[in-house]
């Protein structure tokens, strides 16, 4: 069983890819998936999770098959084979291009 | 305060009036001023292309100052496309220049005997022959006027060939990529034989409380720097909406049939930035800097360099016509800019005809031999030119999709409009609040006067703070009608103030950088009018404006029947994507909205509501015309 | 010899610099009364231009009444002497001198009188810097 993770915006730039495929278990949820993702692409997890609380940074959206996880079961939402997770940043990683000088 | 420049194009005379203090106190600026003037000066049933129509170019108390996102201006008239309230806003630099010339507003009426342009140079106002300008596109017109006057910094608002031919959705352009896009104000200008308005101003704008104002300016700049969506906007511009809307199944495709477009990644912000990005630009003194210029490096449209496209053009000239070629979208958008056409309406009208063609309702012969299958961008390009020049089938399409269907005698149920204005790039089936927005917006299927994205983007914490925790989770749920009327009404009020100060939609998106308290504070500091600083008063002004605009429409015989949606949204379940099966239940939201507005079941403002807002003259007028018992 | 320097290619043509400059001097918002301006050209050009604080200023040379001097590496106009003839405006090779739109006298970049230059402070794209050209050259060499 596997899921497809689509990355957008700055997260895509940081990860160097727009798609990550990960194998999953029977009882996989969004938060266990993020743990898996942190091993493969730690830079993505750094970008989207608050290190002190372990929660999604404000204004980030994770969509499961086009639905925001807050409309489902949040990070405890169960995943199944061939699900698509899309991660969207609203925060441009703190610095815009102009300030990176 | 400021001055109003009144120009009578028939008599070729102009006069300067003082801006009445009462007008400022009760209506603030921009859309507020226009609501009062158009209600007072236009007669119901008047032909929008007659000399009697007023075309108002308006600014607000913040125009020309350093407050950020305030580099905008707006125009108002009775719309020749819809026959009702017409309003359109633009960025660029024209608005501040009008203020620097000494005018808060320009009110045009009448009709010149031959093509002219208006030249406003501080106190010098001249009506000059548009020789060598008439027949030119908007970019050429701007360049020629600047050459003629020997000043490359003159600001020019002009129509292109489309406005000259009264194409019902012709627009007015300024600064090459900024547009008063919707509702056919370009046709109003054309009907007055007015090719352009050129302005040069050497004066300065002062505010009442300098220290307080500049404190708010600094705070505003800081907030934009920190706001997460603003930062994304700086990097990508409005195209950043494409990928997200594609995922949630709200990217209108093939005449709004569905919300899922197969190759949306070819048109999304990441792709655009990687392959086509050339430069970032900005409206006057704006910190967000969301405008982009793109360039096509290869393929059929190689060499095309143009400002834009905004998200709405990617929708109307891209996904909604089944087109996935970015070069085509950029080139089509450029043509709309040059000819002076509303890119939204143009794309929608073409999409309508494409669906008619695909369903066999029109033949290839009827379409001038064009093969109008979905995605054929050659045909799309050809149609844009035909529409602008009113040639062949373009002449039919130039009426707007509602009247085109009527003339054709076919395809009326495929026209995606509300109040005859083509629907913008949202779908109420998978974004429930927008179903209500489209249905009730004062100029027709407009997204800007009350668009909210709380049920599109979510952000539960922000929603809880603004609306109350008890409203979760429904308020963030795009598939339910609950609480949406409340959010839309609140936004419509706030945006009425926003459109009077004249400030950009992105100043109060989601999460909002600014909201009513911020507008109240800065309006008060700018004008010195203490009442503006009181929130209750601001809301009162907002509701006064919303009711007066509504009354303008009611006077044109509008009521609940027109606050509707195409059957596609209410009866055709969304065929694809995460929102598959969803329809919009408008009735529920409509009733709630009317209640919140203080309107009766037919959508007419009640005597009580109008009286409370000081609109007794409106009560009298509506009674006289039999619109109110 | 410090002056306002345009760093890089990121100017977006917003004109915030012009308006902030005008406000800093006149307490009123204007583009023409600023002492820094953006040159815009379609389709891709936006460039801010202001005084280079020349060592041998052509403006000073042509001024018929000696209203322009060089003081502490800064080219300064003495408005009380200036007659508003505009010779300096024509002489400047950069177009960085102008006559105030209402006062009619010569105005130019004065580096905000030694305080933090307002244009540098407000530029949203952060492409303006108060810098000494030698330092700019040094940075370029280092980057090479």
C-alpha cells in the first residue's frame, strides 16, 4: 500500500521535488505519515511543523484527496491505498526573494 | 476636502465643484459617492449607452497616500451589459494622478460630437480631438498621448477597439496591464465618443492627522510583511490560487461543467514561475507587489511578453475553455488588454459558444468556419479579435452571453450568468459561500464585492477568533450552507468600506490583513472626521451604501427572482473531484441573507431599514415607482 | 562619498520611494515632489534614479547664482539663493535634479539630512541602499 504526497510552493523548492511516494501500513494516519516523511525529507517537516508543539504551523493546509484534514479527523485521519495528500504553504518560508540578499 | 470635476461632453464644457461635506460624511468615498450620485442623477430605465448615463471615475480618502494596498481607483455607471449597477476597480497609477491633479472624482456625461479625449492637467481641462487615436489599441493610445504632450509620465485611461464598437463587456485600461475590467464601462466611454482620459497632476495630497496617519502607515507596512498570504502573493501573484482550487475541485472547467481540470499543473503558479516568469511589478505604493510579467520562450506563442495573466484570466481563457497552453492564455489575455475587453466575460462568452458547438446547437458554418471544440486556442484567439472588431460571429458574442443566447434562440440554459454578468472563476457547489456571493452581488455574478474564502482555505483558528468558536466546523466547510449568509453579509459591509477608501481586495483576504477596525482608524486619521473612527458608524455607512446600491437595482425592477444561480450550480451535481455530487442550496442562504440585511422576502429593502440609514428619499422614490408598498 | 544606490534588478516600479521622499520633505504625498523617481518602460523596465552626489557636479557648474555647493560629500542646493531657472535640471546627466512642482525651486536628494534615508527604509523590494560606490565595487569583486 502506498500514498502520493504532492508538495507545493516553497515546500516543493525545499524538497527538490513535487511528488513523494511513501508506503503505508494498515492503520496509517496523517500524523504517522508525517513521521515517515520526516525521515525521508526532514526539510519538509521542518517547514510545515512547529518544532515545539509538533502541530501544523498556522495557515498551512494538508488536503486528503482534495479535502482539508480539519474537515475530516485532523491529523488522526486514516489513510488508505492510493490516497493523495497535498501540502500547501501559505507562508513563504519567512523570507521573500527580495530579502534573500 | 477635494474637488469634483464635472465634464459635459455634449456642450464640451467642464466645471469644478467642491466635494460636498455631507457626501463625505455619509458615504466616505469611491463606491459610496457613486451610489449617491448615480441614484440621484440617473432615471430608471435609461439606456446605458445614451448620453444621459454618468461615467464616474472615483478615488477615496486614501488614494495617493502611502497607506499600502491603496493604489487603486474605480469607475461607475449604469452597465450596458447588465442594465443595472455597474462598478469596476483597477490598480496601476491613474487614481493617485487624478488626486494629484486636484480631483477626488471625475463625473462625465453627455456625448461628444466627434471622437475626443479628455486632457486634465491640474486646473487645465481640455476636450481634444482623438485624431490618430480612434481605432488604436489601448497601449498605442497611451503611447501616442504621451508623445503628443511630450510627457512620458502622463497617466492615461483608455478604451480600445472594443469600446469604440460598444462591445457590451468592453473595458477601460490604464498602465498597460491594469483594467477596470467588468460590466462594460468601456462601451459607456465609447458611447460618449470618449477615447481616453489623460491626467497629469503636480499637487500633493495631505491628510488631517499626520502623526497618527503615518503611525498607521508603518503598522500597515509591517503587517503586509508578516501576513502569510501576502508573502505568497509577492512571489506568485494571483495564479497561486490555481493549484489549490484544482485540488479541492473548484477550478471551473469547460463552461463551469466541472471543477476539475486535467492539466491544471501546466497553468499553475509553480510552473509559471519556473518557465515563464520575467518580472514582478506593483501598483502604486503597494507593498504586496503581486503583479507579474511573463514571457513565452518557445512554441507557437514564442516571444509574447505581457503583464498577467491573473487567476481569473487563467480560468476564463484557460480552464473554462479547456485550454491548457499557457502561451495561449498569456497571448489571449494580452489581446484582451490591447483591444480593451473584459478577459472574464470574453472567455466566458467563448466558453458558452464552445459548449453550444460541442452539443451541436451551432454549426461550424455559423461559427465562421471555426472548429470550436474544447481547448482549441487558435479558435479562441480568432474569436477574441472578432468580438473586439464585431466581425462575423463576434458581433453576436459582443452582446454578452445572455443576449447572444437570446438572439441565437438557443443555448439559453447554458449561459453561466447572474443578472447577465458572466460568472467569475468560482463554483458554488464546492465553495458554498460563493454561491450566495454570486447570487446577491450588486453588479451581477461578481466575486469581489463579498467573496470570502473561509470555507475554501479554512484556517480554523482565525475563523474562531473572528466569528466565534461555536461556528466551527460548519463555517469552514465548503459543502454546507450554515453560517455562510452571515459571513457573506459581513464581508459585503466591510468591502463596501474597502471600496470607498479604495483599497485592494487583498488587503482583507483570508486571514485578513486589515478589517473594519483598521479601516475605521485610517479613514479617521486621513480625513480628520472623528465619526469614521467609531466602528458603529462605519458599519452604518457600509450598510447605507449596500442598501443604496441595492435600491438602484430595485428601481431597475430587480428582486429575488434575479438573485439566482444557473441551474448548473443548483441542479447539476458536481461531476468530479472531492466535491462530487454537491449542489448549491441557494434558497436557505438567500433567506438568511435577506433577514440579516433587513430586506423583505422579495429582496427589497424595507422602509424601516432604509429609514434607519437616513435613506428617506429612497423610500419615497421606491414607493413612487411601486417597488415598495 | 555616500549616495542612494540601486542594488540589483528587483525594482517593481511601485514609486513608494518617490512618495515617501516627498512626504519626508513636505509632509504631503506626491510623486513629482520627491527627489527619487522610477523610470518605467514597457515591457520590463523599472529603474529608480536619484542624485549621484558627483564630485564635479555639472549642476554646480552651471548655476548662475552659486546656489549649489558641495558640502561634506553631499551636493546641496541653497533654496534661499536659488532663482528657479532650471539650468541645473538641464545640466544633470542623470535627470536627478528637478524643480519643486509648486515652489518652483531646485530640489534634489539630500540623503534625508543625515537621518535614515526614507526611500531606503520604505522600499518594499529592498533594492535601495545608502552606500559608498567603493563599497559597492568591493562587493562586486568579492562576488566575482
